[in-house]
C-alpha cells in the first residue's frame, strides 16, 4: 500500500483518542499499511512529548504488524515441498526478534564451518570427523547446553543461542546439523521424545537400498557436547519413557517437523512464564503446521 506521510502521521496522533470507535478505526488503518508504517511508529515512539500510554499503543501496533508479517512468511515457508531449515529457524526467531539479520547469521555459521573445514582431510573416518567438529564447536566456540535456565524461551531463538553460546537440545542440534550439512556430513534431525538428537546416515547404504532414512549408523547428542549414541542407547531411552520403538522416534525427520517442535518448545516455555499473549500467538503460528 502506498504510504502518505501526512496521512499516517495524522493517524498516529489519533491513536489514543478517547473515542473507542476512532481509536479502533485508526489502529486498523495503520495496521493496513503493514511494515511501511513501522518507521513512522518508531519516530512517534522516540518523540519526547509522546506519553507512556501512547508508547504502549505504538508498541502493540508495531508488534501486531510484525507478527502478521512473520506468520505470513512462515505460512509460505511451510507450504514449500522441501523448505530450508535455516530459513525456517530464522523466521520463527523473528517472532520475538523481528530485526535480526539473516545475513549476519549465515556469515557467522559460515565462519564456524570454515574453521572446522580447515582441520578436516579426506582420510578421516566419520568418528574422527565428528571428533574434530566437536572440538571446534564446543571447545573453541564454546557452545553448551543451558542447564541453569533450560526452559527459557531464549534457548529457542537462533540469534540468542549464537550470542550466548547456550541452548537446549533442539536449538544446539539444529545449529550443529546446519553447519555439518554445509560440510557435507550426512547428519539429520532425529525427533526423539523429550530430547532431540542427530543421526549420521550411511550414504553408501542409502544408495544401495534407495532409502536415505533407514541407515542411521550412529547418533550424536549436541546437548552433551556431541556425545555419540548407538541404536541401543535410543531403545533404552524410549524404554525408560515407556514409549514404543517407533520409526518416527529414531529415523530422520524433515524441516517442518523440526520447526513445529521449536514452536511447541516456545509454547511450553511461555506457559511456564505465564505469558498468555505469546502462547496465543504461537498457537496461531502452530496451526500453520498440521500434525500427523
């Protein structure tokens, strides 16, 4: 929508009008401008004479515009046949941090990848490759599980995890896997209940069988500094949870399932913090991802 500065500035001045009809109508008109309205909202917020009540209204309108934009982008992402996981992770992180730079995030991940690549050579076994990866990722860059604040929503946003180097099993696994796949390691996400891990798929066996999902050689737990797990370890884990040994628990999952799990983690995190508005919005986003 073509924006007229004089018109939107006039509308902003009417936001806190005591007449409820005018108040609602003005907010709807501003929201219709979409992202183009945000610089004007920011300018009004920073204006010295703006009251606290007006600033609160401006913040709510801005959040609504950004929320609708993020939801629409996630809807488009979810309708792709094979959506990019990193793009999905950045999009869901923009729910809380709409101004994060995807360019910065990609550049930072590329730097980690490059530092690992320098240490690799073609003669290494898969276990040796993972050992080098773990040394750079956990010892040099300092990534680790956030045991002290395990349920914090910040553990589920890529920008805050990259900044703090702390995350939950899912966020650490996603970042680990994205970098590994940049290095052409055959790692895939494993939607293990209560604890997301990664699976190392034997590409040779996959080509022989024509199935790239059933040939997981071993598993990796990024939350435990890249500890290696075998099939028996997952079976024991499921047995202790009194859950059956299902393919959906031990075989690779797709990007949509991973982003849906992030959304579920965020809903649970905000429930624990009694942030009902966040819960309602995230459930709205979740509805874009039908569960089997």
